[in-house]
């Protein structure tokens, strides 16, 4: 499950190091070409909202295989696109059809006991995060040597192989929900009203995803310009540093099985602040930059894995719907973060980007403290 999750979620992030190559191919500015990064994330949010809830209504394995097949189609459309508009549409479709990891995670949660659920989610999240971060290194290298279209062709071939693997290895899972799709969707809004922990985790994740997405989108422009002036191949290799940080996910998952998982959130916020400080003072020092990448990704895992483990303990029979709300809000945050990062870069370069991200982290800490005091008051 961790292996398949990592390779499928990579579809969303292959485009980030390719922005420079795509801009040259379609004769666009790098900022305009960067639109595909947040369009893909918008598509992912749409897929989360519309398709993931069906996992509580239909057999999950069959749904996973069908949606992976649709992802192959979307990737081939992107590879064959001869106008940027077609690539934009394909990017939305790629995002929409890459929600399979969010079907795998509830499946894993259902198969787990209460004692090892956090550890298992952490293990799968480790595969997911390695896929996210390594995808940038892989796409940067392939794009440099074979062109950006080859990345999408190879991604389609990988998904084709995964269909056979998942059909052979994944267990079947039959949900308990017997109502209609309309009733299914209506019930989600009821959970938003009645589950304060769901509201807190979703808001915190919205801002955390905005930060990490803004960084990985804007970083490409930062490294492509002086004083570094790196090429796509070199920029993509920085994803390896993030992948190293992803190895902390299983540990975070185990810690999330404890009595007070919220404490992990503050650890994540502190690591994010340290990483932004390192990015701000980087100058020509790539060592500080690499350390910052590792820390920001560990901080992201501390926040995300903790929050995801918390929501899976709320209503077992509604895990897909809870995950839909949680991840839809998270990826809306990611798309907003990518757009904000590009805007901050255009307005004031890397320094303004760092100021903006610091403001978001402080806002997240204030939200965390507010919900913590509210919980104590209610008790």
C-alpha cells in the first residue's frame, strides 16, 4: 500500500520541476506556466470531494482500480497536449484522478487495530511522502534528459503496472453505508457541524499545506534565478533532501497513537519556523537550504500524520467521508499556497515569500492555541 500510494501521488507533483521547460516549450513566462501546479492541486481537491466519499458506499478495491485507469488517460492527454490550455485541462484531470492514496489510507485504517493504526498510517504516509518528494527529483532528471512530455508517458506506464499489482494484492473492502450519493454527501456537512476535532485538524492542515506547497512551487523559481541559476535537473535533485525527511513519518505515526497527539502539532510548527529562517538566511549557502528542506518536511509530517490519525479515531464507519473533508480542505490550502507563493515571488522575491510564510505559521499557532483553550474550557 505504501509503495502504490507513493507512486500514484507522485502524479500531482511531477509538474513542479518541469515549469521552466514547459514555459519554454509554450513560450510563456515561468509564472504563467506555474499555473499548472495549482490547477493540478485544485483537481485533486475536486476528486477528494466528489470521489473519495464513494469509498464509504462502494467496494474500495474496484473503485481504486477504475480511478487509476482514468489517471492513465489524463497523463496521456498531458503528454500529447499541443496547447497550454489542453495541458491545463489535463492537469486538473490528473489531480482529480490521483486521489487513490486517499482511498488506500481509509482501507488501511479499517484493517488496523486501535493500537497500531497510527503506526500503519505513518508507514503508508512515509511511502506517500517519499513519492511526493522523490517525484520532483525523478521528473527533473527525466525532463532534463528526455523532455517534459516523457515524464507523463512514463507516469502513465507506471500506473498501468500498478493496476495489475493492486488487483492482485489489495483485499476487498465492503462499506456499511447503504444510502444514496445525495445522502452520503449531506452527511459530510453534518460531520463538519458536530465534530470540533475535524474542524480544527482541517483548518490547521489547510495552512500547513499552503506553506509546504508554496515552498516547493516557489523554490523552483528561486533556484532557477541568480545567484544559483540551476537547471531543471539540479532543481529536481533537491527533492531527495525532502525524501530523507519523509522517513520520520512512521515515528510520527507511533507518537500519534499516544494519549495527547496534539503535542506533535507544536513540534511541527517549530520546525516550520526554523526552516523558514534557514531559507531566509540562505544567501549562497546551499547547506542551510538543504537542512531547511529536511526540517520543513519533517514539520509537515508531524502536523499531517498527527491530524490524519486523529480524524480516523472519530467515526470508524465514516472514515472516507471524514478523510474527504480533511483532505479536500488540505489541498484547497495547497492550491492557495502555490498561487500565493507565485504572487509573493512576483511582488518581492524570496524575502517577501519568507515573510508571508512566517505569517501563516504564526496564524496556525494562534488557531492551535485557541482550540486548545476551548477544549480545556469545555472540559
